[in-house]
């Protein structure tokens, strides 16, 4: 599927697309905003402390197959720079952080050019003759056309750049339910259906450092300020001083509706309660809910964003000797090929195929035994990247997880997440050029609006222009997100992950063992989390998933998490369903790394599928 490139003039908000694809009439935009930490002594309503980084770096790549189109990004916060150093110069505290996203490919329309109506007029024999396909493929096309087929995802493939300049494609499972662990599930990830017209993205974060947790006195580095460059000192954090980590994203719903002045947005709970955005308090926990967006009377379908109620977490300890053997520290890209991933990235996702592992065909070396009878002919010319494709016995999923010194993402706890929504205060009026050279964004825009993210305020290295203007794609950040203050425009979504339980003891995520010592790099040990939202058009989004469970040391009371009841504000009724429309999800990271220079855009066109179920209609107030 070819992705259209939306272009919007900030003054007219007009959309144009390349590649002769239809211009989207409605879309929402979700962007990384910031990472913050809530102090142990913070009272309700106190503002979290932003965890910044010296430079706005990111890495990104994309791929696809017969069932899904994928996009992956990786960035970091804290003091990860210089991660080839040891002792007092090692990484003090850092979080590697990134997304992987999947959009099911619609084999009815996008692959073969049919609609439900045109496919119904064709016999199986005619379709096989016209498209040179098998009966099995015809059956699959018909399911896609009539909306009765959901693709299944198990393991998600994340890209990590976690130490010494090296990185991995690795599997992670964000789909476990409470009580599940990687071990008791035999390292098998539950299947999650994703319908054509849906969009699934998962988040991976890893915390590590030589001085990241003073509560572990025996391993705490205690180096003081020596060893760190001055520009890194403000970005060091001792996570023992904080009780939760907050991932904040900007949610821009300004472009819901062809008439962008008329839109409706509401939250739906499991028990059927619905509450307008304008009546949602910034202390209302939205975990396990669905967010609905529509332009009343526009004829467009609604867009739905589902917040999973749980996140998965665990600890890891890496084989640093294996990292040195596989890559060297630091891993060096050759001068003639500074962007060649195969030198410093390894694929440890296996040979499963079907988007349960990274597909063959990429010039990135796969580790582990594949157990294949033969290497497919079309990949024979790249056999050097698959040296053990036919070796036996086939590597197990657990064996793959730590090959080459990779962090083993073994889930040991599944915990409730807390999610809060607050109105964006606006981020407009940025000067034509920065006031100072500062890639962290702290000193470039005096008196900038409080809700402007640091990456938007970051300058290029020489301070001549804004980093968001550097590099380039045809799609500029300012054309996609234009946050102004006001109702039903932009919001900040705060996802809270516990670093400590309510009784004060540290959670698995917050109980980080420091990787300190004269020969330690700071990234050899750590903790991780995975979180798994879903997005799509109305009925393409799945159910609510597991019901939130409570216990004494969780955010919920022992009797369970309570949802808004009859005393909640008046609910917003559901809108009429409309005709098909292209929906575009756009996420942007700004920065420069060896892998990618400039801006990354995730762009997915989602079309409403006809589902075999009945639904009622209600009136909506404009």
C-alpha cells in the first residue's frame, strides 16, 4: 500500500496528497510530547518533572508484508550519550523508548482493487483468472471484502538502540493479561485480532544506568558530577526519588470533520457510560476506555482510540561479552556506508514469517537457528544475512530473546496503567529562528508557552534554525499539528506507570539494579515496560479487553476499579455511521541520527469495513 503524503497550509488547513490517492477528510494526530516523573512527595495536582535529553535524536525504519504494514521508531531520554564509556563516564540514567505500529493490509481493495460490491459480481474462477491467484487467496479476498477477517498479531517486533552504538530487532509481548508471565505462557504471546480498518501500535521503554536508583545502595555508582560533560548533567535522574513515570503524547483532533469547527468527542467506559471530552476531569482515570471522535452530519465514520488497561513489565541483565563479540564496543559504521543497518543491528525475531518475526529480504543479519528445510530461492543472494537459516535444532523463542547480548524482555508482572487527559494550552507563536543554539530546547525560546514540547523548541547544532525544520520529507511537522488553546482542539494524554506501589515499595519497573563499576557501561542491567493501545474506525476497534482488577497495593481498591456511575456528567450519544473515508494516523519524531536524518512520519489510510452486525443510531448535538 502506498501512503499518501498529507500537506496542510497552516492558514487554510487544506489537504493535498501525492501519489494520486484520495485526500483524507478527517484524521487525528498523535505525537510524542515528553517524558516526565512524579516525585515521591508530589501532592495531587502537582506538575510532574520533565525528563529531558541533550539532543532530540531518533532512529526509524519501516517494512511490510502480505498482511501488515509496519513502522518502528526508537529514541531515548536522559544521559545515554557516550554509552561506549565505562566507570564514572558511563550512562548515569537513561530510558530507551520507541514505538512499533501495525496496519492490516486490506487485500480486497488495496491489494487487488476490488470492493465488496465488485467482488460479489465475480465468480471464484473469474477472480483466479483475472489476478492469477489460488482458491485460498480468493477465499481470503472475499473475507477482506465483506469484513469477516481479522489478522492476528502475537509478538511485536521492536527496534532498540540500547548500548555501545549497537541495536536489535527483537520480539516483545505487550498482550499478556494479569497473572500471565512469559514463563508461565511458555514464551508464547496471545493472539490479538486487528481488523482491516484498524491500527495497532505498541510502546517499549527500557530503564538503565550506573546511577539510576539510589535505593540499591550496593550497586549505586555515586560518581557525582565528575565524568559527565556539563550539558549532560541536567538530564541525570535518580528514579528512587520518583513514584511514577509519565509518557505524554499530544492528541490533536482539530481535523476531525470536513468542517473543522464542528466535531464531537467523548469517552466510553466498559459499563456503557459515556462522557463528553468537555466534561472530563484531568483526574479521571481513562485506562480501559475508548475515545470516540466524529464530525456530526459530515457523513464520515467515527474514529476510535482504545486505551488498554494494563502494561507488561520485567527486568533484564545483558551478556556484555556477547555484545562485544557480535558488534564491538562501540560498534562502528564504515565511512562508505554510514546508514547501513547491517553493521550494527541484528535481527533476533526468528524465522516464523507472517509478521510473527521480521520477514526475510532485509539486509540485516538474523541470529539463531531457523530450522528451515531450504532458504527460499528469492533470498539466496542474501544468504550471508541468514547464516543459520537451515540449522537445527530450531532456536526456541526463549533462546532467541538474549542472543548477541540483547536485553531479554521476559515479562514477570502485568499491572494496571493510569491515563489522564488534559486540555492543551496551545503552542503557537514560535519565533522565526532560535534565540540560542541548544539542541535540548531549553534556552531557545524565551517565555515559550508551557505546553510546547522540548523537541519543538530544539535548535540545530549551530542554532541557525529549528531542528524540526532540519532534514527532510515533504511533510513538515507544522502542517500536521497546529495546537491552539480551546475546547475540542488539542489535548495532552498522560500515561502513568508505577515506579512504586502505594505501600512505598518499588514496583518491578522501578526496582532497577544499577550497572556501575570501573568496567561497566551503565546499560548492562535494567527494567522495561510495554504498552499496547489500538486505534481505528468505529467497528474495526476490538472490545474492551480484560477488566481492570484491583488489590491493596494497586491504584484500584481491593474491591476493584470503579467506573463513573449515574452521577457522571450527561453522556454524549453515539453518532450516526457514515460513508467510507480515509483516516490518517500521523506520528512524528524530530531529530538526527546515523540511521535517519530529519522527520519520520507514520501514515496509514484506514477505510471503514462493512461488518456483519447490526448497530443502532442516535442523534448528536453539534
